[in-house]
C-alpha cells in the first residue's frame, strides 16, 4: 500500500493539478487520520481544506472534561493548534507551503475549527500546498503533511495541559451560569468588581493595561456563587430603563460597549470574564442609507406629508431617524429584551424633542424614543440602557441613573429624581405583526444551487448564481447585491459573517411563504443546536465545512433585514 509520503515523492515536479489525486483519507500513524477534502486548483487559489482526526482517548484528559463544555474545550484546543503552528513557523512562502486554522479572538464561540464527538476529535485546517511556479514540490509537501502537521497535532492535542483545559471549561460554565442568574434575578447585566472594560485601542479588543478597574456602586453591588463555587461580586443592573451619564471621556461608552460584548463569553485574562449581559441584548444606532422592508415604524413615525404608510414602511435609503426606528422594531422581532443605545450614534430627532421645538413645530411626524421608552418596558418588558451626555430629558423616564466619573460608576438615581420633571403616562406599545418572507426570499436565485459548496461558494451556471459569500466582517455578497453590516456592532468575528452568509442560503431553501422570518431562523439554529455549526455549510457530514463561527439570531436577522431585495408579507 502506497503511503502519503510515497505519493508526494512521486508527485515531485508534476503539474500542480496532480495534487488532486491526494483527495481522500491517509493514515499518518499514531492514530492520526488525514482527510484531504478539497485541493486548491493552483498555488494562487485559496488553500486546500484538510482534517486531522484523532481518537478522544489519545488526549491526556478526562473524557468528562470534553463533554462538560464541548464549545469551550474545542475553543481551547483551537487556540493550542494556532499556537503550535506559530511555534513551528509553519507560515512559509509558496515553495514551503503553510498551515492555518481559524484563530479565535477574545470571545469563546462555537466554531467549526475543532469538532468533538463521542469517539473522535477532528481538527479542520487550511493547507497551502508547496509549489515552485506551477510545479509540485513533493518533498516540501511531504515535510508539511507528514512531518510538521503531525507535530502540530502532537504539541496541541497530545501534550495538552489538562489543568489549563479544565480552567477554560470551568470559566465558560461559570459565565453561562452567571448569565442564567441574570434572568433568574430579573437583571439585564452584571459587571464584576475588578473587571477591565477599556480596550488597548480603537482597533484592538485586547485589554488596556493601564485601565481603571471597575468597582460597583454600593447600592447596586451583589454577590453570586457560581457553578464551580467561585464567588463574584459586582454591579447588578435591574431590568427597566437605565440611564448612563457623565462627562466626555469618563467611560460611558466604554461601559455600554462592555454590555454589548457581554452577550458573549470571554477567555481568561480578557478582563471582561464576568461582564455579562442577557444573551439577546441588542445595540441600536442610526444608519443613514440602509434599506428597510415592510417594517411597522408607526409607533415612532406617522402622518408623513407624502401619505406613506408607516405600518409597512419600505425604503431603499432610510434617514437616520427612520433607520433607527426600523432597527428598534426589527430588534423586537428578533427577540431582544434589552436595547443598548448611545446618543453619540443616534439620530437626535429620534431620541428627543424639547418643549420649545414642540411649540415652534406643532406638526411633527416623529414621536421620539423619549415618549415611548417607558411603554416598551411597561407593555412589552423590554429594557433600555441609554448613554446620554448632552440632554437631561431622559431623567424623567429613567428607573435608575448611573454617573461615570473618571471611569468609576456612581448611583445618582436619587439626585436625578430631584431634578426630573413629572413622569407622564405613555400609551401602550403594541406587539408588531411578524413579517413573513415570500417563498424563496431572501435568496430566491440560490434555490437551484443547493449543497456542495458550503461557505466557499460555487460557480454560477444553469444551477444558478453563486450562493451568498462573506466579504470580511461587515459585508456579504448576495447575487449582485452587497449587504452592509458595518452598523451591526455585535458581530465580532469574520467567521460569524461567513456563517450568516451560509444561513442566508439555507433560509432561501426553507422559506415557504407561510413561516415568519423569526421562525425560519429558529429552525436553522435548532439544527445547529442538534448537529453543530457545521450543519449550515451545506456540506455533507464528515467534510471540511470551512471557517464558521456561530452567530446569534439577532445578527442573522439583521443581515436579512438589510438585504435590498427582501420581499415580505405580514
């Protein structure tokens, strides 16, 4: 039987396309199986997709540790594989080839890079196969796949530190437990004393070394005992309407950003390990120019001079106020129970309207959030956390007010109530009708191109155009359209965007003209719950699914809502 090493030696000097003969399974010894699922077409194409599978029993850890939290265990092993690749210098040029894996950031996400099942651990990698010009460098490929790759697996998996893995798993379980306690105790967020919320820079998610550590106001301080027995003490924010105030550069937006990212778990050492928010919290902002399709914004905007029906508002080019009103209603449709809003990124006329302007302009079609935020809470149980520094109008409607003074939070609710005006009752906020995508929408053209290409896309032709494809963190190409996600601030990983692109194709296949958008997304995510994130790729089982990380329902629906050719009914 010819070994992989022998096959690669024979291919030395052959045309690059001869690498395709390697597709299939290869025994690397020591219980390692290499599956080469996709071979790049030439040295300049995206790298080949390979998997290395090892028996679970080969890892020097208790089986129960892998089962306690497969997501945290897989995340930890992924980071070890990435570290081993860096340590072995496996990022050579085209003549030496290279290995790669989907490297996680500060968040712990379910991703496709490592899959743990009852019997095996599967590591999914990229492999740029060596070439000189367009000729195979067989001996370099043999070193890469038969020597270096097994060494990476040996360093990352066979030499894994059981104590470090246990620490990562326990932290993940404690964070999930704390997030569960938020719901149990009627809270929307918790920030532990000693947390480091500030980041190193605007384009870095690493902690700022010189940051002021968080310390809760006494009035909001609570202690929780978590699953592991660990105790955490910090600021517990009750549900309702919370106003965060303070001078410029005192930490208001930093705290709000920590709550935005608090929907995710974080790795040890991040500083935000126990800065958590309810999992459906959603950040809102104005988004001039976005498309809106059939959204009922009549609670905020109505009686337009043009006579436009705002109960089914549609536009390819929304203004700041209409985009933010639509975003809020879409957030409710996506199941958000907490809204996170910063006045700096909001449309002023959507937020407030003072008495002098009301007197001067009596016929205003916009009802500001100020006049509806309490109704959101009292009618629907939807909380709002709002950062404000330029207007005291929201003092009248806030349940609590937190002042940030040099990054230190103070509870100034009592003083704020002395300054606030009388609280007026607000009309009930109705539950909006769910929108139903028309059959095949949002991707009607993809219905003839099912399966076989996953997150890497396929070619157009008689079976239809290419399926949706992610273009970095903030853009998805769907046919000739580009979905702009730059304002969807709770997307944190390019692989989440790739997964959303794959989900869009699945939604196009599932939409039947009867089920609502929320029901369709729930259907896809139920399959992910059952079979893992691989299931959205469209690939067959036991095939490299590409680089995918699990997105939330809220970001999936945000992408659909920004598709300019979305077609809906109610």
